[in-house]
C-alpha cells in the first residue's frame, strides 16, 4: 500500500489545528466516510503530543509495531514458537495436604452456599490440587461433579480472554494503552467532551467514569443494538477520578480490541491463547456435547424463562450471542490451572514477562485503587485472603468463580462454583472464599509439608 507521510505539526492542517477547528468527532466521522478510519490514530497521537506516526508505515496492517511500548523487545514481534509447558501432576496427597480447605468446601455445600465446586491449585510448577465436590444442583439425583466439569466463568472472561487479548496486542505494538477510546470506537464520542479523555488504559483499569452495570438487555435485542447502547451509556464520573468496576467499560474495550485486531474475541483467543496452551475444555458458546458436563447457573424466570445450562448466565452477554468481553467464557479448573501456570512462568508461550509486568502492576491512579490493567490486586480485606503477597493478582466471577495468582509464592488457586443456582441470591461465597485461600496457603507452608 502506498505510504502517506504525516503532515508536520507546524503545518496549517496539523492534527492540533484540525481538532481545534472542527472537533475530533467531526473529523473521525469524515475520515470513516472517506475510508481512512485508521487515520484516527495519527490524529490523536499528534494532537496529544505522543508518538508522531506515519499513516502508511504504522497504521495499516504490518508486522512492525505502530508505536514503541515501554518494554524491551529483543527479538522480532512474532508469535512465540516456545511450546507450552504444563504443571506437573502431583496431587496424590491432596486429601491430606489440603484437608482443611476441602472441608470448608464440603461444609459450604452442606450449608447450601453452592451446589458444586471444582478446585485446582498449582505450586512451584506442580499441580498439587485438582478436586471436584458436590452435585450440579441440590437435588439428590443431580449429576455428581467431576474434575472435568466445565463452568460458566462469568467475569473471569475479563482476564482469561479479554485482558489476554489486550496484552498480546500491546506486546505486538498494536495497542497503545493511552490512546483515547474514540480513536478506535468513534461511536463512543458524544456531546459530553469528557468522553474524549477516556483511554484504553482507563477501560482496563475501571477508571473510565462509566457506570458499573446497566441492564442493556432490556432495550437491546441484538448484539449490534447492545453495543450501540453500551457506546451511548453516559459517564457517571469524570474519567480517571475514581475506580468503579464496570461491565459496560469492558464491553466497549472488547469492541475496540476486535477492531484493532480485525478479528472477533473468541477466534483471536482460540488461536492465540487457548490453542497454544492446549486448553481443550475452554470456549465461548460451548458445544452441545459439553452440556452434560456443565452445571446449571440459574433458573431464569424473568428474562429467558428457562434453566440456564451450557449458555452464559449474564443477560447482556446472552444478547451479544454468548461471546462478550465481560462474560461468556466456559472452562474447567484444570484448563485454568494451565493458564495460571503459563502466567507464573512469565507468560510463555503466549506472552513476555515484561508485558505481564505492565498489566499486573497496580495502577497508581486513581488514588486508592486496587486495580491493575484488567486484573485486580489484593486490598484490605481481600477475597484472596490474608496471605497472598502484594505482587499477587486475580479476579472474581459473578457465578462464584475466582482465580488468584501469587508470583512470590509461585502459587495459583482456581475456585469454580455455581453459587448463582437457582436464583443468584446466595452471597455466602464472599465470606468463604478468603478462608479457602488462607487454608490453602497454611497447608502449603506448614513445616511438615514438603
């Protein structure tokens, strides 16, 4: 493709001058109509005195990075050829080693905190725990859970899929964290001038000013309608002023990432994350053949009017066709143990350690935030319990799922449940989860444990 040189910033038609004269939203609309939507990136980069970018070289598909990330890249940006490694099975003594933690889970099932659970624990490169508990529902004839049971991960989708996609695009030089969202999703622009200040980093760090949750499914019947509703959602706070966990923000983030990658979230993650890690029981919209291995999450009387099993529990994700950036991924505990093992190994073979460091480090603003980029970090009190180190990171899922990773201890704990069965009302897992994490760490660090 013919290369087009970017005009010098001192020229009359510089980006700063154009934005000042016409406004960014008008410029983006005109560029889109003319087929030059990728020029948005140059407009914002020059206007904000960031990296000066040549449209021809950097903004059209290219193996070269379109900007210089703040990490050293000692070799060409290409897919890693390093084969995946897997945690070594070493859970023969798990019933003895983790007896206190497992008893907490059994008692929780007896107390009806959730019908079923699946746990995977990795430690120093070994899979030291892999166990399933309970039955799919509270009925006595309900199927018994096995270690191969597959769960609706809910918001774990945000880190296992969407944040992984963001990390990979960042590492390859295709994602600028400080790029305004409107540079990629022009529909996000509106009369509120604050929206032009929302960046990709803010969406990842939940500091965009967007509200936590909106029942978009009540006014949207299709994926496109729901995305339009998300793009038009008003800000509830000034961008960067405070951290507020936002599903809406991640829906918009996912749309932006798909446009940058020119590929859907599920397809990208399949060939860049799940495939390379041999996560064979991880998928959006799991096939019908998996249904018998998936515990139900809800008896939905109000929206879909059916038992939700093998389809995403989240209503907004359901309207989006089951593939959504904030929810929709299904997986078994063993697959998440493999994912966590890769993260603890510095990201290999899907990422570099430098990239992980950028995304798993707690953000310095807004003041008091516990958020990293996509991930959460331990706060006080924390769902990770009292032992996970300050370097730890993790995430929770609405259906009663969680994944916490501690690089200092070389430890990961995956806990999957269907606590939302049958009506999403039971919140007992909030008190239980930290106790389980504490019991796991105490068991591993007892003097008698080797």
